[in-house]
């Protein structure tokens, strides 16, 4: 009995102890769990023992009730513990920041899902037991380990640490980190824990905001205009450097918090304040208000002010921003420009020329009074329009536009004559068109100065025609004079030749008979005498040839003209010179066109001409060469009558003709004597080798055929003799 009582007492003591622990450990989950276990154990022991004692029934019931209450409390405590675990797990799983717990050696004890995803791991448990060196490079892991050692050793947390970091995906960004000591229930540091967040966007936004703020500050300070922002009580919130310098402040910061009354005259302050009140009431700004300010006597300045209200995100007005611009110099420059424009307009209006200026699209920018009078339009009906809008003569408008575009493209002044119908009468204008450039040298417009030269043009044309007529008449007169002189000269030579031939012919015959008589009396063995007789005979023969040539030249006999194939006449002539050409080592080239028209000629006389020309060509090539005989038909162009020709049947423009050409490869004819080669008795051959009548006789024969004989030097060397006969 005493033993059972002792057990009951012991069990009661344990219950009392557990209750005490339960009360004392109310804030400690583990303590409360341990206390509940002690109470349950003691209560079970007590109840089991008391059931064996009948008189303890009432006490047993009370202890059972206590046990049930303790079990209920234990159940509630376990539910709270599970709920706290659930909250913690939800927090770790869903917080976007990286959360971790480490031991003193920096091994991960617990991480959240965000941390696992950040280091490319599938689940947080995959990081347990690892360190930063297992997940990051040394540039990250070494500083992290140093920070954690410092926290463990000092117990001081590291809060708000902003670090530039290379993320596992290779990108660079910014991380905000908080690291703290991890303590047990006794306050001992057993490791570290922390939280880090990717704040790259925030940092970049802040940097961008700082850049924009610096840009805005630099911009307003760079402006020469006076820029300010004030609150509704007119206190300065922002001013730029130009504003501070204008009012004499040492710096823009000095003006912050002050009002215009601290810097401006009272009259300006009152006017500005009234204007600010109107802006506040109407919520409407003021743009480009002009006003004057005289800082000191005689120093009057002109200003232009613009102000607009400032609103917050809710539409509430909180201030006014404005800008003052000193336009004194611009006003003076504008007045000077206006005066210059007025003077220029007066000058061009009083000019007799037609003056205009157009932009690059052809629209008129300026015209003078002469332009208005020409077209019968006022300036307001011209400015802004094009030539096609105001000129009825569309062809002239097109030409004006083409000329303007040409000046704009070439970038230089051009002079030209332009025609325009005015009152259905054609008028001619001498126009000078020139580009107009801006200060950078870029063409902005095209100017035109036109002078009416219709009457002068008509006079010039009349004078030109008259001058042409006079020149032509003078040339005709000179040519006629030369022809008369030449004809008279040739006729005189003809009469002289006829007389000389008549007077010389008979004496030569008598001398010839005398020489024959002497020749029979000179002994055969007298070599010297025989040689003398032969020289005399050769002299008589030469004299006879000269006489015959003179007779042929002066003869007015009729030719025996018959239609002939000119190729046959040329062939007969070549047959006569073929042997001497071969002896002189001259190559003969024939270029005779087939099916040429027939020509009415005296074949014998024409052969005489051709043979003479070919022999002359052969003599011009003493060392051999090439003689080319060419014949072809053509239509005459640019033909005029030769000097000395007095017949009406000469060749004319457009006639169908046959041309014979004899080309040699000799030394050619000196241009200085080219005009004398057809004169009688003129020769370039050595004395005794030519009579000087060959070409003169040839030309006479060709003229009797109503043809033309010409000689010219060839560009490559040699001479070309050409005969042109009418087909």
C-alpha cells in the first residue's frame, strides 16, 4: 500500500515537472514536445497504478481528464509545427530571391527552389553539402568564402551589398546580397545564411535615369536661353547656367529656393507674377511673349518668354517651367536685313531688266516691277507659283524650267537667249541665270536677270545678213576680177604663143634643112663634127616640140567629141606608158570602177592628158614607187568655176560626173608654188628636161571638155592629179 502511494506521488511529481516544462517552453516547440511526452508517460503510469486501488477512482478520473487535455494540447502543438513547416517550405519554394543556409565550412545546408534554378540544378537537395567553389568560378567563390568567414568570426552581418556578377548563363549583371550569422538556440554561430536578388534591371534603370538626368542637365546648361522651373509659390527649383549668369548669381545652386523678387526689378516681378497666376488659373501656357528690359540706362534688351505648367501623374499642377531668350541681336539683325531687302527691292524694281528668283521646285520667291509689267501680274499673283502657272506659252515655260534645272545641276552661272511670246509677238531675252546658295554653300534657289534684246537681235541679224551679202559680193567681184585678169593673161599668152609659133616655125624649118646639108658634108670620121650636128638636130627637135605645144595651147580648133567608155580610154593610155613605168621601177595599181556612165570626150586628146600626167608622176618618183590610177562615178558637191573658164557649160553642183585620179608616192609639190603650176612655161624640172607647157596644155584640153583638172598634195606624201568630167 505504501509502495503504491509512493508510485502515485512519483507520477504526480513527473506530471508536475512536465507541466512546468510545458509552461516554460511555451515559445520553444521542441521543449513543449518533450514536456508533453513526460506528462503523458507519468499520467499513464499513474492511471495504471491507481486502477488497482479502488479508493483512488475519483483521482483516476481526474488524472484521465488531465491526460486527455494534455493529448489535445500535444495534437495542437504538432499541427502548429506542421503548419509552420508548411509556411517555411512555401516561402522557400516561391520567394524569387535566392535563399540559402550554410555551415561554418560554407557547405549548403538548405537552399530554396530559386537558388537551385539559378545555378541550373533541378532540385534544392542537389546542392546540399556543396560549396560555392563547386558551383561558381573562383572570382565569385573566393570572395563569398571570405565574407562568410568574416561573418562567422565577427558575428557581424553584411547588409545591402551590391555586387557586379557574371551569371551562370554568361551574362553580366548586378546582385543585391544580405548575409547574416546562423545561430543555434544557445546563440552560438553554426554557419551563415543569406538572401540575394538579381537587381540588374533596377541598376540599369537607375544608371539610365542618371544618364538622362546628366544629359538633361548638360543640355539645359548648354543652352544660351535662360531656363528655369519654379513651384507655385515662385520658388526656383531648377535653373540653368545661363539663367544664373544672367541675374548675376554665382551658380545655379545659389538660386534654388529663391524667387524672382531676389533678382529682378519690381516692375518685372509684378508682371511675371500676374502672368504666373493666369497660367495657374487657366492651366494654359504662354508662348513667345515679347518684352523689354533695361538693366541700365541706354542698355535696352528684347526678350521672348515661353512658360508652360507642370503636372504630376494625377494631373495636379505643381509648378511652372519657362525659358527666356535674349533676341536683341536677332532683332537688330532682322531690322538690318529688312532694310537691306528694301534697298535691294528698290534697286531691282528700278532696273529695266526682268528679274526673278525661284526655288529649286520652280516656284517664284521674288520678282521685280519689270516682271510684273511684262506679264501684267502683281507680285501676290506670282509668288508661290511656277512658270507653267502664269505663262501661256507652255513651250517657253518648259524651256525656262530646263534652264533653271541646268543651272542648279551645274552649280554655275549660265548665259543664254530665251524666246517668249508677248502679246502674240515673239520676243527674245538675253538671260543670265545663276545659283543662289545658303551660308553652307548649298544651292537654295536660282536667280534670273533677263534683258529684252528683240530689237537689237533683229538689227544684228539684219547687219549679219548685210555683211554676208557684202562679203559674198566682194568675193564674187574679186573672183570675177581674177577671172578677167587670168583670162586676159591666158588670151595674151595664147596670142603670143600663136605669133611665136608662126614666126619660129619657118626659120626652124630653114635651119633644119641647113643642118641636113651640113651633115652630108661633114666627114663620117669627124666624130666631133658629127656630135655637133646631132646636138643641133636635138635642139631643132626641142624647138619644134615647144612650137607644137604653143600651137596646141593656143589652138581654138574643135574637138572630135564622142561618147566613150572612160575605162577604155584609160586602158589605151596605160598601154602607152607601161614600158617606161616598168623601166623606172614604178608599180602600177589600177582601181577602175565597173559600169561607169559614158562620157563625151575626144579620146586622143584625153589620152594625151592622161599620158602627160602619168609621165609627170613617174618623173616625181626617180627611185621608183607606186602609181595608182583610179576612176569612179559620183555626184558633185561644192564645185565652183575655175579661173579662166569663160564657158557656160562648166560643171555645177549636183551633176553626175566621172572622176579620174592619178596618185604617186613622190615628194609632192611645194605649197608655195602650187598656184603657179598651171602657168605656161613654169616647170620644176631641170633645164632642158621640161618645156613648162605640159600641165598648161593638159588643163586647156580638160577645160575644152568642160571639165576640171586639179592637183593636190596627199596627206601621206605624193601628189594626186584628178580630172572631173560631166557624165
